[in-house]
C-alpha cells in the first residue's frame, strides 16, 4: 500500500546569489569503470504504453541510440548525429502482421514523468531482454536483443523454411559496402555503423555447429541477403548479425552521465541527461516533447541489472546534475529545467522564469516520485550539488542571477500532504 503522507524530513537550500548568471559546476562524467559496466548491460525492451508515438509497438534505448519497432521493422535513431539521423531496417517481402512477443522479463521498470500533466505520465513499464516476431517469412522467426553497445537480431529458420527469402533493406543509409572481413558497413549522416559478418549455426545433438555464410548485396545496392554453405535442412538454423554503433564511447554530446552515488547496499545511482527519447510523435500521448530529459538509473550492486530507469522532463532542456542517497535508498536529484517540469508535492510549484530554474526531486527506491519542485526566481538559476545529512535532510547548492530567488523553508515541505507517484518502494 502506498503511504498517505510522504517523508516529512525537510529540505534546506543554500544558494550563492549572483548579479551575473553563474555556471553549473558539472564536474566529470561517470567513471570509466561505470561506463564499461553499463556497456555490458542487456538492452532493455519495453512495450509502448504511450511514452512514444502510438505507431510503435516496442522501443529500446541505449546510450547513443534508440530503437523503435513498427511490426518487425526497426527504426534506429543515432543521438549526437545531425538531426538525430535515422536508420530503418525493413524486411523486403516480410509479413507486416507477424505476431510479436516480449520475452525474458527483467527485474527493472521504467517511469516517464514527462511534462506537468500527471495524466500523461507512464509508470511501472516492464523491462524485457528480447522481443520476438513469429513467421516474418514462412518458417522464419526474428528475435531482437543485445547490449548497450550492440543491437543483435537473430533469424531462426525452422526446418522447411528458406533463408533465401530474407531481404534486409537499410533506409537512411547513404552507402552499403562490405569490408575485407565480410562486415557490412553502413554510412549514415557521416556516422559509420558496422554490421558484423553474420554468425550462423545449428544445434545438432547438443553441439553447436558453425555454418559458413556471408552477406550478399543485391545489384540495386539496397537489398542485402545471405549466402550460406550447405547445412542440415532438417534442423533449425540461426543467422545472427550484430549492429555496432562505433561512437558509443566517443564523446556523444547528447547522452551524458553527470552524477553518481552509491547506497548502503552497494547499488549505484546515475543521473544526467539524454536525448534518446527523441522521435516524432503525433502529440496524442505526450503533447509537446522535450529535446533533452533528465534521467535517474539505478543499478544493482554488481552492475549487472537495471533496477529502474526514471525520466524527468518538460518541453525544453532538462538536466540531472548531481544525486545523493538517503538512508531509505531514496535518490535526491538536483538539476536544471526550462519549464513544464513534472511537479508533485512542491514547495515552489510554478516555473519562475528567466529561461531556467533549478529543480530538486526525490525518487523512491522503485523509481517513483515522492516530491519534485522548482527552485528559482525571475532570472537564471542553476543547481550544482546536493548532499544528505544523518537525519536525511537534503542540502542543495548552486548559483542564481535572480534578485527574488525563492528559498524553501523547513515548514513548506514538512507540511505537504500526499504520497509518491509511480512505483511503490518495495
């Protein structure tokens, strides 16, 4: 049961008043060890419950790219590239009504607090490790999976199925070519995507048997199929290409981790900003979409599982700057917003103006909002850091150019009624 009253412990704010606008002291991004661990995490697939355009049935986002699924076709958006370049993987001659399933549930959930209208928030969105489409061609299934660096997709050819039916069409690629290793290179908006030479195998009598094969580019230069050496047609066959976005560790300006904290159990919390959600939509679900959202990601103590992903954003640019954890594993995140931010149980419920206010949000151990509030005055305001004391009070520092900065008193948050929105803490 959700509590009827959120934690009464107070927040105190300490800001440095400035006549001229101050700059946020972002500091360094997440440590390389965290980058490496995050890169090994499985891709997370979600049903689209209204967080993106309703044309798409599933979505997945990683650092540097996102993938949206319209039937068995995948649309990959590359963050940090010009105008978020898109690559659409189409299947020539495939069944557009192939039955779809999300499989292999993961322990984590996603929460989307986008905009100021709670009716448009989406919470407790289940994570899955794979999505599968049955009979994209007669006797051929398609499964998508992967990790934060690579998107893999397997064609599983049943006995009697014909792999020659498979035709890959890469819309948005400027050029297709094969390199000396048999990898397929796709050039899109100045960025190179590598699809590794397909790994092809059969499982026969408990052993994995490799089958020689390669890509073949059709004479029109657009369609790609597979050439295979002879194999046992009485046994299933798996064809496994791997898409690699080479810029994953190359300074992607549109996805950055800016703050990291660890709780008493060793779980890791990361905040920063992402543009991974950007994709044109009809406006029926989200309305006006932001170009940059703050995020909070919670990883388990060995970095192998995402326990929750929570997105916070408004109509403009929103950034999580720093994060601290209290004794109950609540995350207190501070950052900056340009308005229309998701506000709940707020000490300052209205955007004060000046182009940017600071914000502070308390996220419970399951990723739901306990409270979120603006902090600012009529000019620009920046949050720079946050700390939590032994009584779980939070202290926020930053800078302001406002002469009417609205400090938050102890009483204002101590008397707010209401419970958290989103997932209940376990």
